[in-house]
C-alpha cells in the first residue's frame, strides 16, 4: 500500500460504531479515520469530543518540569529572605503544596477541535492524523457543572432557558471569597469563555451559550 508506515496508528474511543486502534498512512486525515470507524453513533456528543496528541503531551511535560524547577528555586529564595520562622514556614507550605499538585498532574496533550465540523467534511482536510493520537467521543451529557467559590458546588440539569446567573444561583450564589469578575466557562470541547470580550457572558439573551457538558468556574 503506497505511503503506508508500519506500526503507526491512532485510537478512537467512545461513541463511534467501531472503537479501537486504526493504522494510518501519511497524509490521512482524522475525518478519514472516523469514516473507517463507521462514524459517530446517535448517542455521540460531538461538541464534547476530546482529542489529544503525543507531541503536545511531551511539550506539556517539558513545561511542567521547567515550572517545577522555577518553584523549587523560588522556595529556596523565599525561605532565605523570610523575616521570621513563621513566614518561612508559610512560604514553604504553600510552595510544597503547589509542587505536589504539579508532580501529580498528568499531561493531557489536548488539542481543541470542532468534531461537528470535521464529520461534516468542513475541516476534514486540515487535521492530519499522527501516530499516537487519541480521540474520545463521549455520550450526550445532560448537566451543567458549577465549581469553585459558590456556596454549593454541584451539577444541574441543563435547560435551554437558563443563563449563567441562573446556574450560579442554583448553586447558592457566590461565597465571600469569590472573584466574580473572573468567572469563566469551560465549554465541552475544552475552549474557555471569559467575561472580557464576550458579549454573551452577561447577556440575558445569551441562554444558548451555556450548553450541556459546560463547566462554570468561579475562582
């Protein structure tokens, strides 16, 4: 088979007709591989598809190691410059907690894609499949999650008529520590919507902007 490379494959999971590993050839697109997988099922939530790539995971690993080194250096500096032992202890505790979270974080290598457009052939020629790629197509969700500085972080059934403030109110509203102006929404496809520059954010008519699978985050 012309241009075939032995051992190169991508994995497709979730709501496609034939999940599994698919061998790929040079220049083959993600759309081509999805077609070979039989396309998505009637239960698929294309807007929430998660696509990750191996070289992006490697870059994230490198960035995390660089940040860890910077934090370790900063920890040493903060300890030496602290005015008293209590201040030094607080600096060490905060930095060590952050270092522990970084070390335990697994790189995702996620690339935000619009699977809905890809399967409609609008963008099929633009995203070339590469060995190690992973596509996960989830089931249709029915909830919107609210997390962070609200009184009761929880998930709520999605309703078309509800807007951002409605979901926040259903979680009890903001806590006294909430940074209201920096509230943001993580869309199901991984993109992030913020208040700045997004007219929908505070618009009562923008109910379509909160979709099933979205996560509202209050820092």
